[in-house]
């Protein structure tokens, strides 16, 4: 004990100044969550030595803990030598500093009330203050062409036309923002983000994968909700409990289709009670991830190992959905939820997550670690109470999570990089005061998403150049401090839509049943889906949002570019970079047809002078005028390809594809040459990415 005391005194002397800089939430909790909570966290069934480190429990002994993390004795060191997650030297130092400073705990930041800082200068003020601490400056503003393309792609998911390109004053920029927010295509772009989280699909999944012919009615409701700027609190209430509102409208009932989107096993011989349990668990887990950014599902089998969510909490939350049934809205047949009135079930804890093992009875209740739900007007709370609790002003998570989701769509990553984990094992926000200010303003302004998006895109931070900067490579390689904009590859759907848009093929009709694009036969080698027939006429050129999503036959062009599979809620898409993506851009039918149609468009809209045609082609694809050296290279490539086509004869003219009949014999060589040139431009990095 004397040795431990001596070490403690030495450490106190050596680290006293540094300890003042250690923050429990920022520095200590992430280490404990990653290395200690599994054995010394909230789960009392798995807790070792009765020691709890997620809170300062009765058995917390600072001296003993210090000894355990500093000793070389293999029998005493913690984590034990057998652990796959030993402490690093830096982590040990942080824990020593924290202990010598008194081992003070703080409540996890995400569970604290949302508070708006009193002194601030808007988004840019928060960002610049943090940059100043690290001796960094913001990047210069992006040029007008880049900003226009960025806004169009971010707000509508479609590229601008040449007529949209001009020099931007601040007034013109603001007018353009308003115009794009009012566009009916805004709802399509932002509705797609939400449909990812709603695990939207047009089929049940599993082996049978039966069709859901009316699923699109929920998708169309989402599009309308975004276009009409339905306040996020009402957007939430209607999806979770629209059927329980007084005299609900057809639209409000259709909104409950949110929880009808999940995969559903309808196979013969299945255990219906097990399938029902899995379906309800999905509703609990999805609600937790999408609205609260919590991994609630980790408590389905046992108390959460990292966050204060008990298994009883989980099944109390489950109880809100235990007396629901799947019904269709009477008039439109839109998939919807309804509350069971007679023969209601008693909910209980499913021990170890086993639907056959009955534990203690529970009643519907909110999570015990969060602010209590208002007292219901009826004997026990229902889904409407749950929805209103989620969007109550004192709920610490919902507004933060929603703001973070929107921010991530406009910067490529959120202020919190783990958008579906605001718990103790997730990442802390890069700018916590900014997150809270935006969350409080979001609520204060009536939960308007359009106002929030406008506030963000009007900021200098959003309007920065995304160009590479050597000065942040070491200091901030992930650009968490936002000293520039982020360069982001287009989402799969937007890449396809952009190709169709610049080519003139895109059919811009909004809503309605999903369509079937052409697919190669080998796609159907697995699964039961067969007899695939592509939709007729120009239906196949509609926006990618409307492509039918069959869980057993996903459209390969989109999955190649990381579109989600609708298996569960996708809060953040993965971004990969593979050779298959380059091959798809060059050879996939939709991109080949887009290049062919674009070549024909250029020939019809411009005079026969090659230079003018190439300038127009470049501007249509990349949304800016070419530089002199770029035109020279393009002319050189055009000349090489023309010679290749001339020498290739009839075989080379096969490149005309869908425009072959629209081109006269005298135009054929030039048209085939322009097809090759268009394909090159549409495969440039600049087309595939949003700067």
C-alpha cells in the first residue's frame, strides 16, 4: 500500500497541470467504453468483481484502479493480458491524469439537456472559433460554378443546366437556395435519405420475397412531407402513431407505413410467433437508431454493456408495439399500422432475447435513463405518447440526432461521426456547442427542415472550397474542424440520375408505382424472382428513387455504388472505391445509353463546328466552361476517336446504339465519335464527385 501511495503522490505532482486539461466526456469515457465497460459496465449479469466504471459505484477505489493500470504484474494488470483490447500508453496516461485529478465523472453529453449557448456568431462563429484554437483558417469560397453544382446536387439531386450557371452574388445565391428548396425535386432528394433509414422496399424479402404493390404510397408520402416542409415533430408523430391521432386523415394513416417497410417472413411452415417477435424487435431497434441515435437493440438479450439501457427498458419500449397489427389504409390500400383493441397482449421480458422464455411482466414505458414521459390521459401510455415524448423539448436526443443527420448530408459526415450511436461507445461531437445551438434553433423554428438546411447552406462554412490543403493533412486529416468543404462521391441514385439528366433522357415525373429497369439475365440465377420484364417506353428513364426495390433482386448498378440493401435502417451509407465501379461507369447499359443520347443532343443543339460542340459537351457534363488546355486535349481525343471510327467501318458504328436510327449516314461517323467523347467526360472524377 505504501508503494501505491508513493506512486500516487509522484503522479499527482507530475500530472497536476496536465490533469486540468483532461475532460471525462471527451478523453476518459471513450477509453473506458472501449476497454472496460464490457466487464465493468451497466450489465450486472456480466459485471466482474462487482466493480462498475460507467458510473462511480460503491466499489470504486481510485488507488486500486491506478495500481491495476500501472502494474507490470500479469495477475493484477487491467485489462488482463488475455484481453484483445489492452490499454495503449497514451490511454494509460489519460486515465492516470483523470484519477490524480479526482476521477470526477460527468453525465454523458448526449443525455444532458439541449442548451443553446448564449454567446455565438452563428455557424461560422462556432467553426472559426475552433479553427483559431488550432491555428487554422477557413478555406476561400468556392467559385460560382462549383457552388451552383453543389447546391443543385445537395438540394435536388440533379445537376444544373447551362442556363443555371452564372456569377453568384450573395443575393443571387440566396435566391437560388430558395428556388431549389421550393423545387418538387427537393422532396425526391431528401426523401431518399429518409427512405434509407425507413428500410424502404417493394417486397417482403426472405426466400419468397412477395411483392408489396402499394408500398410506394409510403414513399410518395415521404416526398410530399419534405416538399411541404412538414415539421419534423409532426413528421415523427404521424409515422409512429398517425393512426392514433384524433380523426386521422388518410395521409396520417399512410404515414404509419414507416414500420411496415421492414422485411417480413411469410414462408410456409415458419413459426409465426417467432416471426412476429423479430418484426416487433426491428421496430424497437429502428426507432431507437433513427430518432435517438441509440443502439437500443443491444439490450434485446441483456442489459446494454455500454449505455444505461436495461433489458427491462427494452421490453417496456417493445410494449408500445406489442399490440399493433398490420392493416391497409381503407381508401388507398397504403400499408399502415393499427392498434389492437380487443384481446390485448401482456408484454413481458423475453429472457436472453428468446421469444419462448417469459420473464417479468412490463408495461409501455420510456427509457429510464432519459427524461420521463408525461402522464398519459389513459391507463397506460400508447404509441402517440411515445411519439410525443420523442419530440418533446426536454428530450435530449431527437433534435440533436435529426440535426446531425441533416448536417451529414451537406458535409459528407456529421458533427457526430457515428450518427446511429450517440451512446458512450460512439464518437463525441466535433463542435458540441454548434450541435446544441442548431438543435435548439431547430425546435425554436418549429422543427422546419427547410429552414435548417437553408441556414446551413447559407453559411460561409458550407460555401468553402473543397480543394486539398497541405496544412491540415497532419493537424486534421479527416477535416473534422471543417477548414474546407468535403469532396464526396455522388450517391448511387444521383450518379445515374445525373447521367440521364445531362443526356436529356431523364423522365422527371414525380411519384407513382415503381418501375423495372432492364436487367441482365444472370441476375436471376439466385432467388425465386423470374419473368422480369422491363417497364415500357421512357419509364425506364425515371429517377432512381422509383426503381423497384426487390430484396432478393437488388438493382446491381446501384449496389455497386453502395446503395443500401433495405435489410435494416441505413443511417449512414458506406463509400467504397472499387474497379467494378469504373467498369460499371464505362459499360453499364444506362451509362452507355446516356452517352449515346448526349451525343445526339449535342449534334441537334449545336452547329457543326467541332470546337463549339466540344465546349457544349464539356459544359453539360461538368457544369462549367472548359479551360483552354482542356479544350485542346478534348480536340486531340476527338480527332483520335474519329480516325478510329473511320477505320473501324460498320463495327465501329455499333457504338451508336439507341440513336442509330436517328442519325443519317452522313452524320454517323461524327455521332459515333461524340459518343466516345461523351463517355470519357462522364467517367471523369469531376462528374462522379460533388466538390
